[in-house]
C-alpha cells in the first residue's frame, strides 16, 4: 500500500495532520482525537519513508517535505509530541529524525539539509522546543524527553543548529498559527539555550539526566571550534555552572560523567587555550584535589585525569604552584598508594602517576636551588 501514499504529495493528508496536531494544542483532547492523530502520523511516516528508509524516492520525498514546510507541520510535530499517545510521539520522533538528515540527490554534502536550513533560518522555535522537552515539567513523560533528545542529537550533527543553541536566538513577536500568540511569547525568550542544560541535567531523573547529558556532551564535542569559541567567550560563567551543577552534583552518575568530560575537553587540542586558562586557576585545582579524596573510586580516577593536567603544565601559575607546594609532602605520601589496585592492570595510569610523583617531588628544587643541594646531601649520608 505504500505506493498509494507515495505516488504524489497528499495535500489532504498534510492538512489533516496539521489540523489534528493543532487541535491537540488547544486543550484536553479526546481519545478519538489522539487515535486519529496517531493514525495520520503513521500514514505520513509511511508516505515519507516507506516500510524501510532505504526505499525512499528522493523526488517524491522532496515534494512531501515542501508540503510539510509550507503548512508548518514540522513545528507542530515538535510542539505536539507530548500531547499524543506513546505510538504518536514515537512516530513523530522517527519522522522528524528522518527529515532532519534527508537531502535530495546531488545535494551539497557540506551544507545543511533543507529541513535543518528551515529550522535555523525560519523556525528556530523547533530547536527551542526540542531542547525544552528536557524541562522539569511534570506533565512531560520521561519517554517523551528521551525521544525528543534523539531528534535533537540528530539536529546538532549540523553546525548551524549547535550555533543556534550556543548563541542567543530572538523569539520576540513570534506567533504560531495554531497556538495563542501571547502564550508563545511568554515561553520563548531571548536566552542562550545551553545554560538551561545545566539545570535540566541537575534536576532530572536518572534516565533523563543521562540522556540530557549525552546531548550536552555532543553540543560541546561535535563541532569543536564552535564550542571552543563559546567557552572561551563565556569562560567564567561556563565553568562556574559546570562545577556547581555537574562536578559537585550529588548524583554519582552526573558527577562521574561530568568529570570525565572535563578531562576530555581539557586534553583536546581544539581546546588548548581553554586548557591553559583553566589550569591557571587555583580554585579549580582545589576542586580537583577534593575529587582525589572522594569515597568512590571512579570519581577519584576521573578526577586524577584532570589533576594531572595541572601538575604536568610546565608554565604553572604562582597560585597553582603555591597550592601544590603547600600540599607537597601530603601529595608525595598520598599518590603512591592512590588507586593502587590499578597499578598492575593499567600501565598508562601507573606511568602517569609516577610522573606526577616525580614532578611534585622536585617542585621545591625548581624554586629553591639550595633545597636540591640539601636533599642530595641528606641522601648521601
């Protein structure tokens, strides 16, 4: 039956789907309305994708995409995912994910797809609502949040979408044809969407927090130069939120994941300027040293990979040197037995730890040449 739907754009199906989705936004909907919406979405998915995605006819699909954009159905799909039944929002997620990555034959590979271009240039509200599915609204189910996350991660594979999340987007005077304009304007404000992720990760259930963190990580790592520029431009605010909401989180999973990501960011060549600025800060070193004493071994281990960047830096700031020297004797006693059970199974960890011990041990020698003479004199006796 797929060929019946895919032979030409079904304007009636697009408009019917639009009307059903618009009705869902108006208030409590009957079971029949939800069932009809789910049926329409299933028909739309079949028409767009067919039984299998590799069956797609690019020419026919392009006409469907144009019809959906013209009728603003993509925006309604995003807004209504939380108003349909389970099958409805799963189908919506599959439709949106497919449309975001779909492009016509011979379409330039390095540019945005038609739907991504539409989202960024014409309907940035779609990006907003995909992000805000992570909001702590109790009426939004965990499954909806994670399905929206899948769509969002499909979108942020494109640099232009990442830029939209990292930098301010103006939503002033935006009205949806299917919702009350005043309500829309009160919800959509001029903000940097990325800042919201710190709150969402911190306040969500385990499942949603993990999904939200994965999205957050991809925003910061898929387009490295874009993310690096943003972090450098907002250095103090970014790391203030990162430490407070993530590294010092009471959630073990969030804490561990965020420390691991921090280490990865600092050691990435694209973030060299960020790393050098980060390891100058004595207060950041203190946070890191606290992690080494955490009760949980994996937190200690991830913290070690951040700590080593401070110690290995050959151009330590006076503030960092002062803290390391103040704790020198304690570190020399502490590090040899630190995560000792890893010494045999993890050769790289053992070598790195030995390097840090040697580096910390000779720090006073570098600052005071007489200390080196005195220490060697004591050793020869």
